């Protein structure tokens, strides 16, 4: 009996130890194995095809299905609903490793996990979870998140898409813009105004299957980067859905969106880390092999300073990302840290990919090396799921509260 | 039949790492270098797990010999689907001189202790390339062996093994209990699924000392020197086939 008690105490200590800062220094074994598994997957399945996916704008169907069977498409979802039942630290590790292989695939996985499944898991009814989450855990189907509109991105409170109740249906009208996964998704969460008088407190969230009458897609955007993931407008013209398709209470849409984005930022931070890490590795490997002035260019201080700055940018952003994930896993407030992580990681991605091209010189400018793709992929991380400017506002807002200004 | 399969997994320097010889020329640099499960051992684990999924065997036990870090390798096997692990603790000088003879003695002792009906190993490790442990283990146990397996099927109380040999493929049917060593084309190891990685945390890894198994770790081999391979010399380009033949004769190659 005493042995059982000791064992249980040791296990709970171990589990609570899992939520401490010591994890920033060394990850728990499960997380190390997870990280290695995702890295092996990226090395073997993503890196060899990433250039082709980018060039031909191809959605990685097979790879998303494989990731689904590994449990990566629904990492936080409890096992009963078909997910992997893991924590957000594990999620950020997985997204970073996948994005290091292919940033587009990282985007698809991140949107499905954080932006689509995330809010349903948090705000959905048990029925909704079974209906809208379980089929989206295997990689066979992915979802998307429709908040932005042609008339408002950062200004999310000004949603001009409207939803009115008509008998036993909601009828939605409006256009959503820049929706990642749109062309490959089987469902979407749409944010629409149900009561214009209440301004941002009059926005609600709705679940719409795709395809669906009254919902159509705009042209696939021809983007600078993350080209294997589709981005398009979602157009709603008298789109009718059952009353039960509302997610959360009426008027809770803005709150749902903001809380969802808080978590989504950790995912995007992880994606940016993957791109930054890939750029760093590309530059370091090149510096080792390329000779100039009689020696590998890695011996030159100018190159060494770049590599050092890149490594530091990645590592500090990574620690911010892990901290935000750990805080979220401990159910502590994490809004400020998540914004910091996303800001730091996205700026690290653009910095590292820029410098990687510089280290590679002419070779960095051509498609023979992945540096140019990392440069193009990195750029979006400073824009979506909250621009760098918005992140600064979020951080300042939290700071001001802390300092009671 | 116990339905138990013993799988040996070795922790080796990762295949992608650039190997460097230690300055004292006694070995290669291992400190701080990335290690992972020997690729042929991964294939062995995969085969054992597949046999279990087909309900042809009941339990997969992963074994590794080495210091504390060997447990990471066992955990990876558990995450792939092995049921439990055995860590045979070998450290320090003993670990430096650990080779196929000692490992096969350990595996033979464990195979008897665990009443295993099959021992599946990788055909060789990518660090020493010995390709001996499977064969020695079978000999010590006086069990039949099917090495370089590219296909394994259970047929009642026998195992059919298709072996990759120089001349092509050779099929042997051997009695259980037996030792099988996995070759490259036997299967494609699965990626551990996240639920399995989580479950692996709860699976047991038993700690055993070689002395408990009555195994003497003394090595009969002494490493005299480890050197880098000689630098590749630049080749020569010739214009015609006649020139080629001429040059080959000149340099004494034909």
C-alpha cells in the first residue's frame, strides 16, 4: 500500500514537474521522442518535396493524412474524440519541426489544430465536438477559420458579414478574405455580426460545412510564400445553416476569436521558428562547404557574426514560445507571452531567412537552394494571426495593465 | 509457446552525423553528438510489432545494452509498439569495449530467461558494421538463424525467412525458437504515433546487470588505433576509350 502511495506521489510530482521552467532547459522524454519523430518525418517526407509543393502550389494531401494518422492534426484533442491528448508544448515542438521541413504544411497543420479545432474544443457542445472535431483528427478532412474580411483585418471588431435568424435557420451574408486552407477544407468557423448595435459584442461564431449551398470560394490567391496551402475568399450569399450551428453563445464571437488567436499565435510562432531554424541550418551548412579567400567562409568573422545573431534570434524566440506554451498548459494567463513569442519568432524568421540569403550570396537568390523559399515563406508570419503591429499593441496592453497605467 | 519476441535495439551515432576521430586516435567523438536507434534495429522492432498486430505473437520485449542513455532507445521502441523494455546496464570501460560476443551472451541469457520464441535483431550496427551479434546469439543458444531477412512469415512452429544473399534471394524454413536478423527491405519502420509516444511513458523498463545474467564482459579484442579514411585523391579525365585503357595499364590496374 505504502509503495503504491509513493509511486502515485512520484508520478504526480513528475507530472507537476512537467509544468515548470526546468522544461525550458531540458524537455521531458516524451516530448523529446515526439520532437525527434516529427523531425524524422520532416527530413524524410517533407524536405524532399517542399520545393515541388511550393513551385506547383500543391496541397500535401498524402503528408497531411500521414500526420493525421500520427495524431499530429489534433494534438490537443482528447483521445476519446480521436486526438492525441497532448499539451501545447508538444504542439509547438511538432509545428516547429514540421515547418522546418515545409512551412506550408506547418501552416495547414497549425490552422487545423489552433484555429479550427481549438475554439470548438473550448466553446463547443459535446454534440458539436463529436460532429465537427472527430472527423477532422485523421488528416482526411481539415478545417479553416474565417475572421478577416476585405474591409477589415486587424480591425476584427468591424465584421460586416452578417447573420440573421430566419425561422429555424441562420442566414449568413458577406465575404471573408485571406482564409488559409479554404480550398482544401471541409468545414469553416465564420464570424458574423448578429447585432450591429452591440458592435464587437454583437459578433457570433458559426460552423459551416464545406461545400455548402450559399458558400462559395474566391480565386486561390497567388502568394509570395506558403504556396502549398490555399488562401482564398469565402463568399456567403444567403448561406443557410441550422440554428445549432452557432458556436458558443450569441454575441461571444469576438471573445472566441481573440482567445483562439492567443493560442494560434503560439502555433504561428512555432511555424516561424521552423522557418528560422531551416534558414540557419542552410546558412551554416553552406558556410562550412563554400570556400573563398582560401578557406571555408564559416571561418570569416562577418559570416560568424551573422550565424551567431541568427542562432540567438531563434533560440530566444524559441524560449519565449515554450514559455507561452507552458503557461497555457498550466492554465495561467499567457496572452502577453504568446504575443511576444509570435512577434519574436516571426521577426527571427524574416531576419534569419534574409541573412541566410546573404550568406549564400548568389546561390541564395536561386531556387537550387531552399534559402529563397524560406525568405518568401517567412514573410507571412509577420502578418497573419495578428500583424507585428497588433502584437505590439497586445503586449503593451498587457504591460499597461500590469503597471496599472 | 510463450509468444514472446525479444528485439535488440542499439543506440548508435545518428546516420546523418559527420563522424570525427578523437585526437587520441582511440575512437570517435561521441560526446554531445546526436545518437539514435540503429536503422536496422528500427526495422527489427517494426517487424516484431507487425507480427504482434497480426496476432502471431503476444509480446514484444525491447532490449538494449549500454549506459543510462540506452533507455531513450528503448523508449523509442516502446513508442513504436513494443510492450516492455529491458535495459542491461553497461557503463564506462565495459561499454567502450562492448562488442558482439558480449552482447550475444547477454541476449542468449535473456532469451532463455524470458522464454522467447523469436529473437529479432538488426543485421548489423551502422557504427561497427560487425554483422555478428545475430549469428553469435543463435550459436550460443544452439538455435537456427535466418539472417539478412527481407521477408519473414510464421508458419506454425516454423519461420520462413527470405534472405538477401549475393546471388539473389534464398528462402529458408527454420524451427522456432530462432534468431532472425533484419535487412533493409524487410519493412519500412513506422513513425511513432503521438498516442503511442504517450503510452510508452507508462510501459515498464526493467534494469538488469550483466553479472545477474552470469555474463563476463571481458573483451578479447583490443583497439589499437582508429584513423580517418585516407583522403580521396582527385581523378583524371581522359578523351577516349583507348586513352582510358592506356592509363589503366600505366598505373598497373590491368
